C-alpha cells in the first residue's frame, strides 16, 4: 500500500481532525485519526487511558497506532498532538508528506475549550497549553514538509491551503 496522502500534525486545537476530514472528502480518500485508533484498540477514551494507566502507557499505544496507520493507510492521517514526542514516530514520518497545522495560544485555547477529554490540560489548562505549544513547536517543524497557519481562519480556509500544498 502507498503511504498516506498527507499526515497532519499539530497541537490540540490546531484543527487536525476537522481539517483532515475536509481534505479527505475533497480528495475522495478515507480519513483516519490515530487517537481514535488507540481508543478503539484500548476500549476506552484517551482521557481514561491517561487516568487509568498513565501517559507512558498511552504513548506506547500511540506509537504502535501511528506505525500501523503509516503502513496501511493511504488517505489523510491525523496524529495525536503528542505523537511527535516519540523519536521512533519522528523517524517513521521521514519521507511522508507532513503538514504542521500551526495554532497560537489564543485560538488553541478557544478551540480546545479545556474539556476533560484533553487529559494533559486538566490542572492549569492555559499554562499547560502554552507549555505544550512551546515545547512541541520544534518537533512539529522537524517533521513537517509544509506549515499552514490556522489562527483566525476557518477549517475550510486551512483545508484549502493543505490541498494547495498537496498539488
């Protein structure tokens, strides 16, 4: 099977799922989200995995989900916001078309809404989101072949830029 048409990376609230679904629909391919893959395999939500088993366990499941999806999915693939933290995952992304959906703190905070489904944002949501954005930026940039800014833009506008980048 050929590699994914495009892999979307970015922080929580960057629009990976929403934009990914639009891009997939417009290109006539399937959409896949590795967080959903993890939830399906584990039989529980990402938030519950964090609470019950901890972040390290979730990251191991995520690493496997990403490797599997990269090997068997040829449509649009959205990775969880922290997937790029894993060195093995970053290596697997080499050679793939990876779009970094770049979101700033204000837009990310508004989009995320600080709900309980975001396990890493529970204690001090705004400070944690800022730290996450700052800490992960270099990793997103490392794996990306294209960066698309999302601040102040609709999912349709961002998807149009992703589609343009795909040619």
